[in-house]
C-alpha cells in the first residue's frame, strides 16, 4: 500500500505531532487561527528540519542541499525553518495541498524516527496509508483521515452547513445566533484591544513562575500615619497557580490580602495585576507590576505602580520596587489568625504545607530593614526604592528620626 500525500498526509501528520507534543509536555495547544499558538511546534520541528542536510542517509529521507552561505542563523530566518503560520495554514485553515517536503520529513522523524522514504519502505502506521477497495479497485482515504476531516471541516464547508441550518431554523433561533455572534465578536475585540494572553509561555517559563514566593516591599516607609516609618518594610506570601494560559494569585499580607492574576506579555516578562481582597468583590487599590524572570538569580525585582496603603485619604499611588524570592512549588497555604501564637508575635501567620508532608511557617508583620537576616535586601527596598506620585518633603525619611528629649 502507498503512503498518503499532499493535504491528507500533512493533516494527519500534524494532528499526531500535536497530540504527541501535548502528551509529552502536558501543555495544551489552542488550535485556532492564532499563528503564535503553533510556534512551539514550529520551533520543535525546525530543530529537526535544519539537520536534514546531514541526516538523509541515517534517517532515510529526501536529500536537502546544505546552506553554505547562511545570512542569518537564528529562528525563523534559517533555510529550513518552519513557522507557526505554515502549520496554521496546513492544520487549521487546511489550504496547503503541496506541503514543503522538509516539513513532511520533520513530522515523520519526530513521530517515527525516520523520514518519509524510510516510512514508505517500512510503514508502521496504517493511518498514513492509502487503502484499495477490493471491488472497485479505487483508492479510498484511510479511516483515520475520514474521521479527521469529519471532525475538522474546512471553513468553507462549515459556512455552507451553517447557512443551510439558518435557512431551516425559525426566526427566533436566527435571532439567538445573531446575538451569539455579536458576543463572540465583542470578546475577540476585547482580547485584541486589551492584549489578553498575547504570548503562549513555554513549560520552562510556566514552571519558573508557578509556585510559592515571598515578596518584600518598602511601602510602609511612605505612610504619613506611621511615625516610625524609617526603613520599615513588610513581607507577603504569594501563591501562584497556572490556569489555561494565565496565572491566578493569592497574596497574603500582614494586615490584608490581595487577589489577582498574571500573564506573560513576551518571553520571560510577566505582568502581575492584584487588588485588595474585599467582601464586595470590587476592585480596591489595584496594583500592576512588571517582573522579568530571566534577570537576577535569587532576588527577582519587579517595578510596580502600587499604593502606600495608608489610612483614609492618605492612601495614595506610588511607584515602588518589590523583591520576589521563590520558595518552591506545590502544596497549599493555610492562613492562621486569632490564635495565642498570633497574639504573641503580633503578626499574621502563614503555614505552607509542602507536598512531602512537612510545613514552613512565616510571620507577616512590619519590621525594620536593618533587622532582617537577608542583608542583600538593604539596597533594594530602602527609601530609594519608592517614587511618590507627588513629591513631598519629609514623607520618605532619609535618616532615623531624632529621639525626643526627656
């Protein structure tokens, strides 16, 4: 039996490539018209396709000429690079009848460890073979391809079916369809205009951000109501979880908590949005932070548009540096309040239950920067880490207050 070719072949190959990638990485590729969603697959296949000039004998595929005079060596400018747009057109739009041979060979090598020629000599997957009807001797498409085409109809065929259904439906159903379409268009407009989920992070990027962090902030130094505010800092515990392309956050502070979310804006750059948690479920004191994960090692510095969290009308917007330190992954957070231990330390207690059955406690309260064990934090969250919205002499103390005379 012959191996399929053209559109039928590349459809089945890419379906299997996507399935294998999702099973191996645990990531789910959004299979829609956004070419960026397919870029991880494109990069993976490009690593294989750019080696094709050197592997045709061992992996049994078509011979590809070596590019002896490459102008650029980075993705996606190499001679045999595969783009997310090519995969989108072949898989989602289904408009590629004659796919590039190096794309086809890269798929075969990723799936079966051999090129198309090697697969043709020793087929190991019947889904990619043509089948002969013994009565009519006509070549029919493999069962898996038929199922694939039924599941993923071309956009033109879908439109024809939709038109036929609309004609048969009543005026009431037509009205519902129009309303649904408007809502869908409204969501796409919001997503594009507000840049919601503009970048699909890799597994390495997700793992680097998800988990439990401790965050140090110098915002108490900007509170006019705090007379002893010089070098006063506070720590928060932040529990971050990945969810369908974005992250949810629970941030536990010494006096109040924050809820929020985060998303990757570009490779290794995170936007963090939080707000004070309240019973009314309203946005209170919203904060926006930019956090680069590929900078620094232990101390990850974020720049935030935040608040001094002072009382009443003294609460005002400030710019501030916040320092994140990752503690680990997994487990769950328990908040301990109204106990003898709280009264003893005059603080909120956070208990991190780890996956190995152990736990770690944190006492959250205002403390002097000079008394902290993390001495490296001194230059990161001192009085120079705060930018007032409106300059105000004396609000940020540059030296300790003088003791009152007896």
